[in-house]
C-alpha cells in the first residue's frame, strides 16, 4: 500500500526522529519567554520593580499582576488559579513576573534584574497540620484549609468491628512521584485579531484546557484554539497548565508568537507531582477470612492550588471497594491546601496509592489467619454479574481467572520454599474505562470517518494520543469494520478547531470511549459506502475486503470517493458518530455506575532483598489482565510492561523530596528513575472475554496495569524480610531500617 | 557591535552527517544546539541538558555520546552522526521494523536517542560485555519499561543469524 498520509503520531516517524514536538517548532518572529517565581513558600509581596528588566536590550515584554486579567478560574470546580501573583505567593515557584525576549540571553538577563521584596508569612506543609486551628490561612474562606471533605459510608462498620475475628491496619503513606515525562513542559502561543489565540500545547484534555484558558483571559471559548503536537510523555502531568496561560498573555501583549520550554531544573522545582496521601486504614475479617469491614481516613496534600487532587481523593476513598467485598465500609477524606507546589494526578489516580495500603493489609490478614494470600483474595473478590457496594455494574469480570493464571505463571507454589531474603507478593486491581464525573455535563466521545479522494480513510477524534497506542488502536477498529488495510487509515486528533469535541485522554478513556465512537462511525461509513455502490452500480454491488465487487468487476475506495464527490458538489464522504455510554453520575454519597466497564488485573512480583544494604531487586514479574478483548496486543502489552516499570521505580527508588516547600532533588540524577537494568522480564497475559460495552469487547489497560504494582512489590518485600513497610518508597535505607528494627514508620 | 566581533573566536568546522558545517557561534555551545538550532536537525531531542536522560544521544566517531554535554569545539575533527544520517542505513531499518513489532516505542521522545545507542551497539556488540541493557545505561525511557526494546534488539540479532545460515 502506497501510503500518502501519516498520523502526526506515526510510530515509524517516532523511531526515525521525524516527529516534531513543541520544542522542535518555530514560528516567524517567535519570542522566548520565562517566569520569575517565588523563592518563598508563603509570603506577602511588598514591592515588584521591573524597570531594569525592561531596559535589557532584546526584552519585548515584562508583565506583572497589574498587566494581566484576574478572573476567577481553574480547571475544576475549585476556581483558585491566577495568572500572576498580585499580593501574596503561596508556594515556591508561584509565578510573579513573565518576560518575553528576542533571545535566551536577554531573557535570562531580564529575569536576573527583576526586584521583588517579600515579607515571609508562616507556612504549612502537611495536610493534618493545615487543619489545625492556628494554621496559616492559604485561601480566604476555606475552612480548615480543607477545600474537599469526603464522607462515604455503607453498611454498619461499628457493628462489624465488634464482630470481626481479626483486624489489621495502620498508617500507610504514599509519596510524591514526579511523572518523569522525557519531554519537559512547554508551549507555543500566537495571537491575532482574526484567529484569536492559538496554543500549541501538549494537553491531553485540550477542550478542558481551552475552556479554562478562555475563562482566565476573558475570551469566548471559540477565540481559543488548542493544537496538540505529539506529546513526549505525561502520565497525568500535562492536563491544564499555568505556563500555557502565561505564554498566552505574553503573545496577546506582544502580538508575536511566544514560546516557553521549561528546562529540567525548573520543570522539577515547580513540578505538580502525584498527590501524596496518608491512609489510616483498618480491615476486619471473620475466622474464615471473609472481610467484614474496611475503615479508612485519607489525608491528601493538594498543595497551594487545586489541579486534579479532588478527583484523586474521591478515587482513593472509593474505588478499591469494587475489587473486594468489604461488606461494610466507611471512608473520610480530607484534602487540604498547603504551601507546597500544587499536586495532581499520575497514572493510577488515587487507586494505585490506595491499593498499596489495601493490598498490604490483606497480606497481613492472611498472615494472621495463616492463609495463603491468594486464597484470602479469591474468597473476597467481586465477580461477573455483580453490582458492587458503590454501584459499579460488572457485566464482565474475570478477576478469579486472573488470580488462577498468575499463580500458575509465577509458580506461586514456590512461595513457601523460597531461599532467604526472596519473596513473592500478589496484588489485585480494578480501574475504570472513562469516568462519568469527569465532566458532569456529558460523557462519551465523537468520531469522524472521512473517505478522502485518494481512497484512504481518515479518522478524526477528540481524544488524544499519548503514545499509549490510541492511533493504531482506532485504525485497527476501522480496519476490522471496513476490511480496509489498517496502514491506509490515518488517525488525526488534537486540534480544537478541526476535530470533534472530546473529553480527552484521562481515566483510561481512549480505547473504550473513543473506540466505541470510532466503531460506530466506521459502521455508518460501511453502510454509506455500500449504499452508494448500490446506487451507482446496481443492487448486487457488495463492499468486502476493502473493495466494491459488482459482477466480475472490482472498484476501489478511490472510485467510491469520486462517485460521492460527483453527487455532492465535490464534498468528501464523511460520517460522524457519537457514543454516549449508559453511565451514571455518582450521587452525593458516591454511589453510581460511572464507567461503561471495568478492567481487572492480578499481579505477582518476586524480589530479592540484600540484607546488607536493604536494597530490593525485582527479579520476576507476572501480570495477568482482564481488559476484555485486546484490540492491539503489541501496544497493550507495552502499556502493561511500561506501567510495571513505573511501579518498580515508585516502590524501590523514586521520591520527590520536598522540605519546607522546596524540592530537594530536582534533577534526573538525584531523582532516579528505572533504567534498563532495573526491569526484569515481565510476563504479560490477557484473559480475553469480550465485554458487552467495549469496542469489539475491549476494556481499558493503561492505569489498571500500574494499580497493583506497589502492593505486589510491597507484599513481596514483606514476604522476603518478614517486615511490613508502610511508607513508600521502600528504599534501601527504609528496608534496611525495617530489617534492623530501627524503623522510621 | 564592532567591539564584540573583534572578540569573536574563529569559526569552527564540524563534520555532521558527512557534511561540513561552519559554526561561528560560541565554541563552548553544546553540540546539541548546533545540531538542532543551527542545522535544523530536530531528530536529536533535549530532555534535561545535564547528560542524565540520553534523549540527545548522537554518535561521535561511531560512539554514542550525550550531545548536550559536548562543547561544539571538541567535536571538531571528529565525525558526528545524528539519527537523520542513520535512518538511511539498511540495518537501521531492520531495527525500526523490529521496534515496531515489539512495541518498543510509545511517546517517542526518548526514542531517537535510544535508536542511536542501539544502532551503535549493534555495530560493536563486544561493548558492555555484550550486554545491550548496559549499553542503554544512559538512556531513560519512561513509557515502555525497556523490555520491548531489548526484545526488539534480540530479534534483530536472531534474524541476522537466520539470514546467515
């Protein structure tokens, strides 16, 4: 097939260095911009003097709070963002002055000449401290510095507590993780009266970004266009970002294109890491190992402004209850402002964090009951056909088979005879394939399929490629429906002015939400092509194997395209279809069926702990998934292995250390992420049962692949050492201390 | 301006992808900036500028180096090859095909650097005690977990073996 069109996310292009990310783009007359940021975690601004900075040759604009709009805005319902700080800074890195210049040298000189005087204010860095009576107030009018207070209760936990035969639990901590995308955060902004604002920005929820930025700038939404170039990794970090807005105001003031690309130090100093969560958890069981209750309190550090931490908190308080039958549950979540850099989501989104604690406690219960950890899990898991305690309807669930299969693959029976300091640990997980509450106004996805005059097909979607394989997955879906070679199908997305509206790539949505829309649009295209061929040739015409057959003749899609254009003033044959799932908005008690379907996984990790140093090496890993039908096996497997690697990093080495609001290790040298030698062979298997709600029966993969990893490795370490680590990461130092009874827990 | 031009050092002549390139800027400028900004070869990516991520890996005399840490002047007299040059080679295409088959690429940002390192190692497999994972010690990939990349290389080697039989 002589392919003339290419998706901007074409994998071959990526392998050949031909893909152009934001950093690789240039516009004529482009300025380079940067930001003067607060060096204090909490301070009053008493003077801002930019006179000297403005005089630097090559400096085009220097903006302070006086030069930018001050609308109430923010990406969620908590509208606590600004563009530049006026009176007070709330964290180290809070933006105060924005500069645009002709060159990097001029920019750096100007930033160095900005004078700001501060009066330091008392600061708070811990969510529990933030709720104390005398704590500094971070946002006026927010009682206890707590913008979100979750309370979930089902059944009678107090009664179950009295009846429980065994109870295990304690205080578990999940830490700050830097998402570690290889492409630093960047943006290119352009303004014109005719076209309004155009941002080239790596947002994977660009329509929400557009809405947010339009509100920030006082523009109607359709005056803001977001074009999403290929994204060099995000993992949740690049939803909606302040530097995008700052570039926008600079472009509007200067009437010139403005580019900001953070260097790695600035990116890490001002990072919005995974929300650190503290869990006070208790799980009770009866004598046979049946769970009877789960009691939970969660403390979350939102940082100084709200990004996606509320959604993470809600997930942490609820989702694990749809993996196991706890029968009676109570959860209280406290999400608090602090003077740390705002935290946000990362793959796993509260569920991976919560499951670290839940899976650890379940192993402690198994130990207390002298049961096999696999057996206690099997006794308590959710099953197909059930509606879970919070209302998730499980039309498909093969979690039981995942457990059986991962036992076989990992040689689980070896567990009792492992040599010293070796351990095997198991953990389970669920996730969603999209989440109804992301946008209360609507759910679903829209796709366009276009037959181009070349006879090739183009798929247009509002969902975003992150490298997870969305484009090849959608191409394969269309190929399956139409019988056309998938290499002749181009997938386009990431331009709010050209492609259909989409909620975006978050909550593991793209395969199921976008995929269903693509499948529908392709189905409609099949009907249209068949109809057109019959009209043109005769009723015996059939569309099969990507071509039209009529009597003894064959016509290509190029012919079909020409027939359509002849009848429609030259217009291309285009179909558009929306998929609207039958999901339910969770109610005020967090009850509802929020996703079309739910993937599950059972993982086993094998570790070896060095008794001299406490260092853990993951030496084997097995992951068995129920993600329904797998549409693209290569990319699905790559997702799972990549997630396992991120989990290995999280548990054994990664920790974005923040002290008094300042990042202590803002470099890739000091924040070590896994290298090729840190990842053992990972055995991945899919139990493929079609789910009735997924495209060709698919469920999601991306996040459920990370969710069980911290629990599995933590359980393996506990098995290897006989000691339970309750604080992530389980670094060498921490494990050594545990083994030598000088625990810092 | 006159004063400045007096101080300007002599131009460097670099050899990049077999072409002679004149560089009149700062001789201490990182090689990656010469490659990307002066020559417009954006296949070489910048992830950290401190030599820790490997996205800017290029070859100097066939050996992989992080071009963010190499001053332009020290590349003079040496052969610099970027991914734009390697993609013309037959065995590079075999590696591309194998990476596609194994899912060795996701977001793609680290990928050019990794491809340069892998290709260089495939030319001299004695390096790093014959261990390709060790050869990748300076390349971080956050998406794939590396195993698919290692499998892709194994397959390239296995196919060569098959072809020679």
